[in-house]
């Protein structure tokens, strides 16, 4: 009885420490295993409940790393087979995780990461699902799980974790995401070269753009040139496109800025003046140029706050000591011109945004020689040399130069 009482006291102490957050779940589980493990070697056998308590806390704890989980499985090695079978029937979800590690615990840790492992890791991180990644890669879900477990064991780094909303990436993976994406892209090109299949006959390509008048002609030409490639395009404000590009969700992006962006591979594809767009038969009819003082009296319809054009316009206005009277911020140029035509206010944009069909509208420059911007085609430096990106750059330059001519 004294032995049982001592065990109960120790378990009670562990429970109290866990409630008061003095120990982590994994420490609780290890302590529980130690207490009941001693009993197993003497007069009692560890029950299914003990096993369940140990692994349930480890499995669901966000603090417990995969390596700690493997160590806990090793601690359970002395548990008799009958109890392990019983635990499997009671705690099926935990057992799926156990089976992921079975046969892998003694794996050597000095093996370099393979392309297959990195491809599985990138797919899970991008899709947020082991099942979706397995379907994309054409393998089973356990295969994807085993590849990532082996990679984390070899590198002694954790790249994925179980969060409240599902699979989440760690800070370590986010630091390496651009390099992993570039490595996989270059590996794909090596495979194409070896098989004499290089030429963009298949695959997908993601383009982000903020100004469709500049982006659409190169996109159309790329689709015509490489019909086997699935091109996906996203229209967003320039400052919203950059995080997607850096995260690897876009291959290239057209962004508006005053200067090249330091950490990206940038190629200037267009330059333009920023000014006022008004109706030809409106209050500004016949006006050829505006001063900032005159602009301050206008009701302005601008792009949304994260748009590069708006950022440039408002910075120039601030340098001139005025605060623009912006009555609306919209996401699309078509919405801006519709409201200008309706007489709601005057639009802010750049000269080349007016198309030949906009004969009822006119562009009025502002008397500020520094009020100009550029459209850059940007990509991650590691991706700039890939076949798809370099070909898209070339098509963009030729297409836009032809339009200027």
C-alpha cells in the first residue's frame, strides 16, 4: 500500500505542477512514464491508461518537438505488446503518429536532405495538408509524412508544427522557403535538360500585377508562346504583392515604385508621370497643367492605400506641404474611371493607364518634376535564372518595347 500511496502522491504532484504551468506537457508525460515504469518492472504492469496519458500529451502539445516525441516512444519500449495493442484500439489518432515513426528511430542522422524530401516539405507547407501534398506528388500520405520526419531528424530542425488551424510552418522553414523553392525549380530544369525536354512545355507559372495595362500584353504573349504552361495571374496592390513574392507564392510580379527594390531582382519595364485624370467636359476642361495648390482643392479618387501609385502621389504631396482630399480609395482602375465619369471627383493615376477607348477622359500633369514612377518586373534573386522567369522577362521587354515603338 505504501508503494501505491507514494505513486499516487507523485502523480498528484505532477498534476499540480502541470496545472500551475511549472512543467511542460512533455515533462509531465516523462515523469508519468518514470513513475509507472518502475511499477511495471516490479509488481504491476503499465496499463493502457498510462500509455495514453504519456503519448496524448506529447502528441497534442505544441511545445513537444518531433524529436522529443521519438524519445518518448523509446521510453515506452519496455511496455508489453498486449498493452500496446490495447492502446492502439483506444487511441487511434495517436497510433497513426506512432506508426509514422516505427522503423525510423534508428535512422542515421548524417544523411544529406534529398530533393524528394524537400519537394514533400515544400508541398505540405504550400498546401497546408499532408493529404493534398500527397495527391499533388502522386504518392501516399504516409510516404509524405515519413519523408518529412526523416528530413527533420537528419537536420535536427523542425520545419512544420501542428497548430490550432492545422499544419503551420516554423520560422526556420520561412527563412529557407525561397532557397528551397529556387532549388526545386533549378532541379526541375536539370531534369528537363537531361531529358531534352527543356522549353516550358508544361508546369505552372504565377504572375502578380498591379497595373493591367502593362501586365496584360506580356502575359498574353507568354501564353501564346508557351501554351503548355498554366499561367495564373493575381491583381493586387504593389505592397500586397511583395510579401507573396518573397513567400514563394508568386514567380514574378509587376510593381510600381520610385526605385528598384534592394532584395529583389528588378528590371524596369516602364516609366510614367503621375497626375490627375478628369473628364474632358468637366470642371478642368482645357486645363493643361496643375499646381499642388490647385490639386489640394480637388476631390480625389485614388487607389487603395497599399497601391504604389498612391504611395508615390501622397509622398510627393507631403513634400509640397499639402494633404490631398481623398474621398475614395478603390482597388481597380476601372472603378476609378467610372466614378470620374459620374462626376464624383477626379482620379489619380499615371498617363499610360488611359487607353485609346478613354476618349472622354484626359490626363493632366502636376507641376512637379519629381512626380514620376516606374513599373518594375521583380523576382527573387534565386529564381531570376530559371527558365520560366528569364523567358518571361525577355517576352515582357520585347512586348513593351514594341508597344512603345
